[in-house]
């Protein structure tokens, strides 16, 4: 899928770049159009924008506090100017029947019809998404669900882009889970054999006198298995907990 990001540089350039990088991590997204950096040198701006919009499956209109803009010459809102690039982008997407999602940045209120030119007023009737920078990852996940639908959630989560921090976090979670499993098994063994829980825990972790390496082998197997299990299942549990918390 191709996604077109429409935004005003003076309003949301930093947020647009952050969203672009996050979108490009998704295996289902092949290309993100981001204004001048995506237009080849020597090509006409208007023609390139129109072509990019028609090739895109989704157009995200990033709307911050200064999205309407101010024309320094007249003091009027730039969005009311027929030659304003932001207006041209969104109007072209609406005219082409593309899926247009207004993305409200931080606490920006949705646009009102009376504040928009005639060719953009339908934007005010579209259900908006919201991205708050302090809740960036969670809000972008909700935006991706709006784009792809829940049926594509598995394909997006099963092929995440691994980073150093995610690798460290995955290793720590796996280690904690391994320790928890060892403790649970030790308690169960104590119930079955009648031995002391602490003694059983030490035998499971460090091995017995007869075979001192067996405990380390168990720990290693636990660690490897737990890392893979947590890496595969934690996103689903995480999103399930988020959905339940929202319902409350």
C-alpha cells in the first residue's frame, strides 16, 4: 500500500517525519509520499502531487493548531487560498474518492465546516483519528487499525522491525518469564515430592549433585522458548489489555 501524508510544514513537519518513519516499519506499507523529498528534481509540483494521490490508497491529513495557516500579506487563512498546496492535496484526494483520514495532532480540535473552503467541507464530516506525541506508539497503532482493519493486525505484528531496544526488552522479559517458570515448577515439584520449595528451586536452577549442568540447561531452554513466545504473543495481550481499559 502507498500512503500520502498531507501536512503544512510550519504546522506539523516534525510530527509528519515521525509518522512517516513509523509507517515505513510496517511490511504492508510500500511507500509514503512526503512532499518535496518525494518529488524528483525538475518535476512539476502540482502534477507530481496529483499523480502521487491517485497512486495512494490512503491520504492522511495531519492537522495541528496552525493547519489553516495565515497569509502574511492579507492576514487571512491560507487554506482559503485556491492555490494553497495543503488545500490542493486534500481537495484532490476527496475528489478522487480516496480514503481520507483527518489526523488531529495532540489536542487540536477537529475542523468545523464554516472554517473550511467549499471543496474541503466534507472533511469535517469524516471521523477523525488522533495522534498525541506522548502516546505516539499507541495512537499510531489505532491509526493503522483504521487503515488496515483488525483483519490485518496479525500480519503487521508478526513481522515487526527489530531494534536494539526491542531486542534488549525482549531478552529481559524472557529472562523474567524463565525465572517465573522455574519458580512455578519448583513449587509444583515440592507439592508432588514433599521436598522443600527452596531446595527444589536450587536444584532446578543449579542442577543436582549427580548432574550439575542440567539446571543450566533447563534455564537456557526456558529462556530461548520464553523469548520467542513473549515476542509472538505479547503484542496481542498488550492490545487486548488496551481495549479492555478503553471500555472501562
